């Protein structure tokens, strides 16, 4: 059992909030670019929200990988065969899939590493999955996230931080929207440590990509979005595999 096994339906509901529909999803899709015919691993796929988004975006093959069997069961049942290009795997990356992907997407995966060794391990899983030159796009907790928990309330969540930012320090991610009030354990990693872990796993230089609003949101009032855009809770990191992990 993981902390996510019984949260799949809540994750589906969370994916429908304006924050994700009008800001996060457009930002990630802009970062990924043209998905046509790409082989993509959705690392930490959860309930399959991004796996389905990748398939709709034109990816040739999508594999959703998650250690939570409950999330994988939900993803399979929710999809119900609508997307033949998607398959789901719970547990570790199977050896037969290593080196088989053009792109790995890891949304809110690295924050669940509790030690530096675990952080490198997650980065190595991404590297193992990729062909040489393949991309890893991932969203960790932003190294400069706002410390006031209320800063993100309007977007459906809070970051409860009770100590100074330092590597591996715990962050209580509180999802608080509609009737939900759920606490999830996450961890902070500095920009330097994230880049070090990625290098150790075989990746090259890291780019930090911007967040973007959907056309619909950008055409409306900016007051709702300005607090997030001024201090995002997640960074968007983009890097490529340069060598086999050490």
C-alpha cells in the first residue's frame, strides 16, 4: 500500500480544477511540444490523467508507470480500452522497456523522494527508460515556492511548510477543494541538488521552462492567476539523457 492507493477519484476531481485545466496542463503540453508518434513513459502516472492527455496529443505509445496498484487499477478501469496506445504497469520499470522511450514525463514525482538516494533512483528510472538523447520533463516542488500556505488556496491546495527550505525537508501538500481535505507527504529539493541528481543519473544541462495560461485564461482577468505565476509551486525542468547512469 502507498499513500495514493485510495486517492484516485480525488485526483480525477483535482484534474478538473481551473488551475490544472487552464494553467498546469497548457504549461506542460507547451513544454513537451510535438508528441506525434513519440514513445512516452508517464512516470508516476497516478490515475492516468496525463497518460490520456499524451495519447490525445498524438503520442504513438504511452506507458503509465506507478508504484500504487490502486492508482493503476483505477487508470485501467477509467480508460476502459478507449486508448489502445496506452498500457499501464504498477511497480518497477520492466527490463524489456528500458531504452524504449523518446520522452519521459514525471509530474509531481521527484517530491516523493525522501532521501537523496531515492531522488537519484527516480532520476535513474527515467534515464533507464530513455533512448540516448531522449528527454525528461519533470515537475518538482519549485525551489522558490511561496512559504505562505494561503498563497495557493485559490488553486485548490496548500503547501504547509514548518521549517526552512533544505534538502529532503518535509512538505505537507494539502489538497483542499470541494469536499476534499487530504494531506500528502512530499519533500523539498534545492535546484542544485535536483541538477546534481539528474547529472548523476546520466542527464545533461537542465532548462527551467515557463508556465503558461490557456488562451481562454489569458483572455480573461489576470488577478486570479497572478499569485501563481509570480511564485509557482512547481518548476518545469527539461533535460536530455547524455550517457548511461553511473
